[in-house]
């Protein structure tokens, strides 16, 4: 097992009506910027619940943060922070709103001239403007980690950022919100959490037995509850297990002491940047192709997953191959297409090369747990998803 340092400073308030804790969790005398997305929180009643708990604070609102948070939109919010002297932020939404808030937490205290440098130059944020979250969409685990992904439409970039200054001070996670989510978002949340686990688990065998078992437990639970999440989102116990799986998939615990991959995410981000396809769906497109391409290096772990999680028996290569097939079938059972040609996109034949070019423009392509996935490999993987 590798050495690791685990610090999870976010206070997670999980369960029914936890929004009632907001007035105690936000520091007294805070001037709060309330951030949200397209307005669904006003239709499903969450907005009213939150506002009711903020009467003792000076609150300014900023809505309209996109599903893939755009740098240009966030610059508008940054201006509000500076002109209104905001000293606390509250993100009410899913991973995109929370990610956007993390960028603002960093940019608000950034001393440089161009806040995009935080992402483009990979600068860690050690201290950020404090913020909390009210989770409305389980998927990314952003409510309890320090990572974020921000898009810039005018340059076609989608970049990551992180650092200890980007952990939320607290997060409210009420599974009751799952009942109001559309089928597409439920499917995306399941696929997103599932792939988060796979990126940290599907590498090569190590002595970190507990991390493997926790990962396998999350994967097994997601597979088991997925049909009920889709058909009975109002079932509180199902929703609670779903939300907790999404959090556990990316709160840092299963990542410690083990090698991780993240090549699927790196390529998936480029598909979203090019075509605007939902993040979770790009992961479902790339994952089967990636694992088939890297089966030699991942065979042992794929077979372990196939036996322990999917209940497949046989020789390792056969189990590994069937495990990939069944995982792709799982995504498709959620209504998620796993081929790029099944989406309404243009320039399919030229996309693999243009995607590689876009990735190379940002930095050298060196991906995977072995750092052995280069430009030619990405091209082959992308050609297989068409």
C-alpha cells in the first residue's frame, strides 16, 4: 500500500431536513452569495427552504451557472463577489454549481492578473473564500472533495483545478431531492459515480485490500439499486443509498494508498468540450473502449471485478472480456448510449484526430496509471467509440 495523507475537513450533514442546520453552519455576520444553476431549485421547492434559513444573513443571489460551468459566467459572479464584498458563498445545486463555486473560492483571493491561469497553469489553491453547499443532484462527490472542472467555450477548453483551500466548509445532503430529478439526471448520476470508482479501482493489483473491497461495495450497490433509483426515486432508502454511493465514490477515501487512472475522464472532458455531451455520458462512451484497448495491463483487475462484483466465472481473460461487455450493458440499461455515433454530432470521422490535437495543445498526452497512454493510443481509443 502506498503512503497517503487523508484530510476530509468538510462537515457532511446527511439526511432529511438537514437544510435547517444552515443558520448554525454559516459563520455569523456573513455576507452570503447564493449560487445556483438554471432555476430548478425554485421549481422543486429547495430555494424556498434554503432562503427561509438565511433570514439572519445579508444574501445576494447569482443564478445561471451552466451544467458545464463556463468561465465567462463565473467571471460575472466574481465581479459580484468583489463589488459586494462577499465573505461567504453557498452553492445550491449539483456538481457543476459546486465546481463553479470552487473556482470562485480560488479566484476571489487570487493575486494574479488572469484567473484562468489557476486552471491553465495547474495552480493549487491553498486558501480559498469559504463556502458551503446544499446538494441537489448526487453524482460528482464535489460536495466533499476539493476538485473542480471548469469549461471555457471560446477556447474549447475544459480544465481541472484543486487544492486544500477548495473543500466546502460544510455540505447539506438530503436524499429527498432525488425524487424531483428527471430520468436523464438520475442515469447520469449513477454512471458518473460508477466511473469515479472505476478510475480509482481499475488499475492493477496492490496490497490495499480494504480499498478494493470498499470500491467493490460501491460498485455492487450502484448496480443493485440502479433499477429502483430510475423507477422509484421517491423511495427514501433507495435515494439515500444512491446519494451516499456518489459521495463515497469521490470523497477521497478509496483513492488513498492505491494507483489511480483518470484517463477516461481526461478524454471524456474533450468530448464534452467539443460536442456538449453530458459529462457522465462521455465517460460511458470512453470506458468500454479504454478497457478493451488496455486489457493486457488491466486483465487481472478486470477479472477480479468480474468475479467479485458481477459474479462471472471462468479463466481470467474471458472474465475480463465479459466484465467489460456487462459494464457497457449496464450503462445502456440506464438509457445511456455508449457510441459517439448514437449522438447527434457532426464531423465524426475527423473527431478522433481533432480531439487528440486539442489535448496536445494543452499539454503532452501522458495518461493512465502506468503513464503509458500517449497520443496514438488516445486516437485508437477514440476511433473505437465511433
